């Protein structure tokens, strides 16, 4: 049996530094668990002179990734640079050189995972990606192992810490989106360019990965509906609160019949007593329902240097154990099934609808008439007088198909008595 396993790392940013720091900090216990010494042999970065949040022997650093990818001594390559290119090319080159891969790169997996996993599968190599979804929360390995006997019916998660922080602060401080976004950027919880988080794309990548594992099928990213949180206002949060709800950015994957699935990312109203409703600030949570296990919930830190480092190191340990016992490649890609991905129009849920109307008799009845014509039945309605002879009306509907709701909204928007549809959101239970 090998007594040293050599590791090459691509990237020494947030996650790379957390990975190296944890390997240093818990070296003894990690090596005892593995049964061999772990040696970081080379680390590729863009700028070898940059200050790092972790102490590393400078001679390990290189600005040439090929020195990691083509080093015949290296057993495991950790890809922690992010993005699709050149990360994908580096991962494929490492696989072709017989190296096992650990990565936290959700975008690369969501867009190119299948090709990479096929390459790893053909070569009986490990490709592990626990850190790619919900940072420090174990979810990929539990789904692939402990829960793998279940047919998963549904996954619902809060998988983006930035948007959860923004929505939590808006709720607790009665603050506007733009002000909280600036605060999140100052605290380092949001990127200078926050679009991937606030437009929902980060959550879309994560949901694509989770759904492909849960429903054992390939998930085309383009068919995962995505809507961000930029249109959520302080007023919507206030109205939701009065109705007994909080607003969260949810990633929802569900099985529909035996051959189809739905996957969608959007903000939604959740009842305050829902298990996910109290997941606040940068925390993430994933709730899933299996046919045998029932409801399971995972909760923890969904990003950050040490939490994501924890996931990457867990994967490294797993690969080392497989490697030492000749069992690599034992958990290959499980996308066996062909499933139709149903469009958003077919989703059935409840809706919250807030509008400004002229404050005069008959308006409520006119709007209720349009809703009724489109088979949208009403669970509750609240009308409040505002300034300028207008009234605000807040509706919550019963469950209805999204196509009906959209048709009704189009007609309501055209009614002369309706000044504006201020917002409409889905309500999940
Ligand atoms: N940050 C998180 O909390 C978190 C959580 C879960 C998953 N992830 C994922 O983990 C991955 C890394 O994220 P991160 O936040 O650690 O990113 P980061 O802080 O920007 O670090 C990226 C690192 O990669 C290096 N790098 C970039 N392009 C390179 C290239 N072409 N060749 C060599 N090195 C290159 C950079 O070098 P320099 O330092 O020299 O510029 C840097 O060290 C991403 O896929 C991300 O989605 C991140």
C-alpha cells in the first residue's frame, strides 16, 4: 500500500486556502484516518507573489498549472479556481493523466459535468464535488450514499448565502434591497459583481447538480427556471409578514409522475413555521423527501473558507481511502434515466399578488372576475387605502397552474382600473 499520497492544488483563493489550512491544522488525525501521509506537492495560482490567508512554503507555488496536471507523482488534483474555462480543460487533462479530481466548481459541473464524469468513469477515477453545493453542508455524499436507496420525491433548498443574507436583513431591519446589497458587499458576503447570486444563477447551478443526483437523470441547465431577488421590495416583505410568511430564494426540484421533473429557482413566500423559514443570514439549508426516509433537512454554512475547505478535505480523505484500497471510481455518474423537464408554465402553486388600483366601487369585483375566468380561485384578499385615491390590494390564491396565473395577470394589467401590478410571487408550503 502507498504510504504517501501526493496532492496538487489549482487555486489558493478562498476555498484553496481553507483546504490547505485544514490539511495543516488537522494533519495528524486526517492522516490516521486515511492510513497514509498526505503531501501537498504543488499549488498553481495566477500570481505567486500575492499574500495568502494561509502560510505555505513558497517553493510549492507555481503560475503554470501544467506543473500540477502533468506531474506523474501527483495522485489527486483539487480544482479550486472556478469558472468553466480553463477549469474544464485542466480537469480533463488531469483525468487523462490518471489523476483523481476533487472540485468545488458548481458552474463547471452544472454546465460540463456529464462529459467530465464520463471521462472519469471510463478511467475508473474518482471525481468528487461535495463543496460545489452548499459549501460545508454534506449533501452530495449523503444523497449518493446513505440516502441512495430512496426515490427522492422533492428537494427544496436555500442554497445561496448572499441572497439569504440580503432577504434576512431586509426582513429584520425593514431595509431596501439596494441598501442591504451595499452592506453585504462591504462585509464581503456579496461580490463586487453580485449578478450571479442576486439573479439566481448560482442557485440554478446548484439545483441542476442536486436534481441530477436526486432524480438520476441529466439536467439541462437551460431548463432550470431561474428568477432572482432584485424585484423584491421592502413592502412585499412587510405584506408577507402580515400574512404569516417570510420571503426566501428557493431552489426546488420535484418529481412529476414517473417520467418528468420540474426544477425552478425563484423567490417565494414560505409560512413562518416552515422548516426552511428560520434559515437566516448566510446559512443554507436543504430539505428533501425520500420515499423511504421521509423528510430530511441539512443545515449549516453554505460558503466560506473553512466550511468549504471542510467539504473539499472530506472528499480528499474519501478519494485517499478508495485509492489505498483499489476502490476508485466506485461511485460513478448516476444519470441513468431520461426524464422530461417540464416548463414553468406547468407548475402548480399558490400566488401572492400585490397591485395598486383606483379606489372606487366595483374594482375588486372586476379583478376577481378576471381571476375567476382564468380558474384562479382566491384564498384571501386585503384592501388598503393609500394616497392619491388609490388602493393597494393583496391577494393570495389557491393552488393554480402558472399558465393560468400568467394569463390572468396579463388581463388584469390591461384593466383601466388597475394602476400597476406591483409584484407577484409564488407561495410554497
Ligand atoms: N468562496 C466560497 O465560499 C465557495 C463556496 C463553495 C464553492 N466555491 C467554489 O470554489 C471555487 C473557487 O472559489 P474561490 O471563492 O476560492 O475563488 P477565488 O477566491 O477567486 O480563488 C481562485 C483561485 O484560483 C486561482 N486561479 C484563477 N484562475 C487561475 C488559472 N487560470 N490558473 C491558475 N490559478 C488560477 C487564483 O489565483 P490568484 O490568487 O493568484 O489570483 C485564486 O487563487 C469556485 O468554483 C467557487 O464556485 C466557492
